[in-house]
C-alpha cells in the first residue's frame, strides 16, 4: 500500500506562535527543518534520528531549566516507540515532537505525582487538539494511544529520568492519507476525517495549550476527563503478557469494566468472571 503525503510544506513557526497561549510549554521550540535557517525559538537541520533523544540530552544538561522546551522534526530516522521499539516517520504532513516536563517541585513525591498526572493528561490534550480542528471523534485507548473508530491516530511515550522530570514523545497523523483507502489498515489521520488539509500549527499549539491547562487540575479531575474520552469501557479485549500478538498461556479475553481511582484498567476475565486491575499490559480490541 503506497502512502501519499498530501501536504509537503513545513511548519510555519509564526503561525504556531500565533495560536500558542501557554506560559512555558512550546515557548522554546527546537524545530528541525532545513528551510528555516534562523528563528528566535528554533534551530534547524533536515531531519533527526529521534526528537526524544535530543530532548533527553537537553533534560540531562539543563535539568528543570528546560521545562516546557519542545522539539519538532519533519522526519525521524530512528523514532522510539513503546518498550524501545523503532518507530518510523515519513517526511512532512504529520507531527513528530517531544517536549520536556520538568516543573519546579519541592519534594520528590510532588514530582512523581506530576509524572503520574502527565501519563493521563497527554492523551486528553491530543483528543482536545483534534477537536480544535473540527475532529471530534478522537478517543483514548488505554493507556495513552488515541484512536478514531478502529484506527490509530496518535501514540505517546513518557520517559521519566527519576530526578528532574520527563521527556514525552508524541506522534500525530495529521495530513498523511492512504491511497487507496483501506479500512483494514490500522492507521488514520486528521485529514482522513476532516476530508481535507488540516492546520498542523493549530494542532500543535492546541496540544500545548490543552496540556498545560489540564496539568493544573487535580488528579481526580484529570481522571474524569480521561474516562470521558475513553473508548474501551464495555469492550472485549485480549490481554497479552509478552507482547501484543505474541501468544502466551497466561493471555486471556476480558471485558473492560472501567478504571480504578489510581487509573488502572479494571477488566473482568471471560473465562472466570474474576476482576483484574491492569497497569501495563498489551491489549487488542476484539
């Protein structure tokens, strides 16, 4: 199946800045684009191995002074997925970015609390960013993927350094379309739903605005929002213990009941009717 980039133009930093309302997040944006040789808030190259690697280096060097710094690339040659998997990204059309969340906190306990909230807030911010460009169908697939219907729109990864904060990597399919359109494929873009080109700058700025806003809320309210946009409750899923699609004798089918107060997924096994609290397993929708 061939992929077609419907938009080849690079991100307009001025357009992004126009929509940005944050105090910190995205105010320093390191943008990897060969055509923008100078901008007060960017540096430029053609492509990078991974925006997460660059962000991790900056967090290590600057610590909490790097809070809110963003890293955006038009192409990644060695993107990082869940559990260290490679994640490929083609040139232009979509959004591939990372950012540093390293807020000032007085205790390690407060910092860990921030990291916990962050895991839920990033997917909420992605759903809200999609809505900002008129795509209201996006929903969260636990723990932090965003889907539209049965197809994946966005994936996220959080790496906490255990000391200063976290680097969050986000990929959002914005203007990449599949031709011919195949319903069996598992990916979808905002342009597929919007039936036309989507403003990437608005998507990125909206994500930053929404995330900073959501992170100001207590965990209870964040979890309420997360559940509001959840797509799994009532669904039947396959729970894998090794990796999704890799069978193990411990795997089982279950019905999703909801979430615990701590954000764990609560399921009921179909083979025994016993309830199980999940915190990090692989799921496949049935």
